């Protein structure tokens, strides 16, 4: 059906008499135009989001040389190689007197290439590559994804030879994230339940304090907390300073959980109370089991936070064998020579678990973001 | 004593005075038991460190030696410290430009993603994905994209005849480069705006349409006021986050030359970190932290106060 309002505004001035068929065509053209324009705009802006992401993926599949190819190409390319006597050699298009031939280059030394025709591997043809202004040989390339970058980067680590690799960083990140998730779930749920459902003197004042701590910049508590963990407790260069605080609740998760717990019908808990259940029983046997969606949200967001965290590991972890992915990647980038394809491969591996988590729990992600963004 | 009048503290309504019956005592015990993880954490990791860092801010403290009381010396030194002002300036630049620009761009993106076209679910994923790329990975990716010689951006610019800037290597372009990086990862804000747009009652828009309001008038008089609480929320969280901007700048600085080029990426939190953990001036850094806290507090209250007039709350 046509929208009567748009019909009026669009056609009233130009067409005094109404021809229904022309109206319909005009409307069709107009909506096609709007739809094309919308798609065009969305895709144009979307390039800003998609291109960097694709560039990270594509760079991680390029060979060392291809990374610096000018002008840059989208797809990874590599030399076409041919096997001669058990060794692989790159193929060149070589201009000869008999036209362009495909020769394999055995070696290239000071501007002279030693070519062989793969059909007659015993006849070496030394050729000057630059003859006058003309370059006589061009490397033959094909689209080729260099998967080897991934094991190369992962086995390498940020500083080769110190016994730590990105595999180690990956495991460290996983271990820290796992314990932070456990701590966050265990500690925040009872606190949020108390703020949402229990009635006791001082509750509301304490909740205002919880909200107020959200505004407190981390830098204010950073130094004493650092000294407490590092000097007093001697936990420097261990995971404990990152994991232990997760077991003591935090304002954001308390707030998020409380919002959810408040939506649980009070009657359910009251019925259990009449039957003589204690608050702890109501919490563990009624409230927690029906809270799985919000617990999933907390899990995903804690994982995201732990996986992404840079400042915490930077403060407390010193030796490479204890690095997390974030720290290792920064360390890798901070080296004098930057190996971009391997760096991008490591960055891709770093990003992958989050992307996988996103596609498995898309609803949970979006729900969590909306919850954190919603006003009380 | 004053049971009849409402008790107030700083404008907050206080609950009525507690009568300490047996029931109240037992309720309190249960409540505190449930709260104990937060209570202990608050005392150990928030309140105690706050008190201590406030004390440190009046001392000279080089981690290994005992703190030495110097009164307001640290604060006086800070106000005379050029790098303090540089770092504050850099941070205010980001707060004043990056935060509003990011909000505006997020809102525009949310409008695009709210259009009734096919394939929106796919487009939304594309816009959102960069925001979950880890900060360090995203920053390194942008160092690569914006590489002055071989980066994708400058080679594409060169193709259309534009001589691209040196981005992260140029003190005038390093902050715009970081702003681009920030906008690439604004998917979370876009989603928040998008859910706000979807909550705008369709009836309001249709009524305005019938009254002959065009697209822009509907946007200006209905949509923008309806999402103003979200704008305020994003503005405040964005501002607080920007004052603590650290990881991206640390990665750009490569760790050992923080603030490069020419202190243009020496943000407040970076200089604070440098003082605390590289120069081991813990007292000085604590003073910086408290100044930061006070700035954030004042700006937040100011924003809340000013926004009263511009923010629309339904129901």
C-alpha cells in the first residue's frame, strides 16, 4: 500500500490530476532511488570499518616481499616456483630473441640472473637484468596465501630466543581470562542480589557508593595497589594481581546484574520465603538458575575485558614468559625491525577468539552493550 | 528527633532513621554477608588506596625509600612543569574534539543502520566488528595502515594526487590519526544509539509526517531530543574514558619513547604512568592522579548540570 502522506507531498504540486498508474510508477522509482542511495551510503561509510579489518587479514597472508609491494595489492601474491633437481626456483618472464620465455632463476647476483629453461635444466643462461633502460625479466606471480606466517609468528614470540612465544602469551591470556571470569561471576552475583532484593539498613547509601566508584579514575588507586601487590605481597611478575581483584566484585558488573535481578518477579522469592527458605537458598536455587542470560553477558564481557587489558599486565608482568597477548604484541611492535606480515598474523590470532565468541553469542554481546548503555 | 522532615545530604534523599529491632539487626547481618566480596574489595582496592595516594600526593616518594612529607610541593611543581601542561593540553584536545566528533559520527552511523533496507543485519555486524578488536591489535593495525611510506592510506591518497601526511610521525597529525583509530572502534556507541533510535515511538514520527514535517525537521525535533539521555551518557563516559587514554598512546610511543613525536601523544595518563613507573616519582604521580580526579568530577557535575536543560527524559 502507498503511504497517503508521501503521495500527497510528492505529487500534489506537479500533478493536479491523479493518474493512479503514473503515481505507482513514480512511487516505485522514488523508493528504488531511496533504497539505492541508502545502500550506497551504508556501504561507503562501511568501507571505513571494513577496509582496515580486511587489510589486517590480508597482510597476515602476504610474503615478506609482497608486504612492501608498490602499489599495494589486495590479495597476497607470491612467486610461481618450479622444482629443479629437488630445489624450488622462481619463474621469470624473460625477453629473449625468440620472444618471451618462462625461465627459472637459479640465483641473482649483482644484477645478473642465472636462468635455466625448466625443460633443459643443465643449460645455464646468464642474463643482465637491466639492459639499457629496459628490464628484461619480470617475476611471475600468482595469488597465494602464505599460511606459514601464522606458525612463524606464533613460534617466534616478541623476542626470539628467550623461551617464550605467542603460544605462551596466548595460554597466559586464556588462564588470566578464565580465572577473572570465575572470580567475577562468583563475587558479583551475591552483591548484586543483596542490592536488588534484600532489605537492610544502609543498603541504599552503600549502593550510591558503588555507583560513585564508577567515576573514580583507575589512576587514583593505581600506585598504592601496585605497591600493595608488588612490594607488600610480593606478587610482582605473577598473574595474581590481575586475577585476585576480580574476586572482589566491581561496580559495573554489580550494576548490570542488579538491573537484571530487579526484573525477577518478587512473588517467586516470596513463595520460597513462606516455605522457610533462607535468602542464600533463594539466591542459589531460584535466582541464579533463571539468570543464565545475564550471567552469559557477564562472562562474555569479562572475557573481552581480560583479553583486551593492557595496563594491568604492563604494570605487573615483566618477564616475557608471563606476557599476555596484548603485552607480547606491543613488545613485538616495539622491536627495531617490524615484520608486518607476522605482526598482523599475531594480531589476527589475538583477535580471532573474540570474533568467534561474537558469532556464537551475538545476541549476548548486543544485549550487554545495550544494558551498559541504558539509564536506570 | 526530626522524623517529620525528610533527611537530605547533598540533595540526596536519605532513608528514614533505622530502628534497631532484632529483625533489622539480622537483616543487616545477612545483607553484609552477601555484600562481603564488594565490601572487602572496596576497602582494600578502593578506599585504602585512595587515602594512601592522597597522602602520597603530599610527599616525595621514590618507591624504595619511605615517603617524605613536603606539603603542597608536588602540586606547586606540577603547575610549573611544562610537560604537565603539554599532557593536559593533549588530553583536553582529545576530550574537546575526539569525544564530540565520535558521538556525532556514531549517531550518523546509527541513523544509517536504522534505515529500512535489506541486509541491515550484515551491515550492522560490519560496523560493529572493529570495536571488539583488541586495543593493542587495532593500534598496531593503524600504525601499519598509516605508515607514511608504504601504508595503504597514503598510497591510495598518492593515487588521487594527494601527498599524504606523515600521520603518527608528524606532531600535527598524530592526534588526528588516533582520532581515526578511535572512530574505527566506536561500534559500541553506535549500537547504544541504534537501540535508542529503535525506542523512538513510531507514532510520534508518523504524527509529524502527517503534519508535513520533512525528514530533517523530524530528526531535529523528535529523534535528537528523544536520544538526548543517550548522548549525555555517552558524553560523560566518553569524557571520563578519554582522560584515562593510555594503551593506544603507549603502543604508538613504542614503550621507550612515550609521547613521540615531540610530546604530541604525551597524554595525561601517559605522563602520569611515566612519572610513577619510569621516573619512580610516586608522590608526584599521585598528585597528578588527584588533579585528574578533581577535573573529572567537576566536568561530570558541570555536564549533568548543563544537560538538565537539554536532556529529555520520557516517563
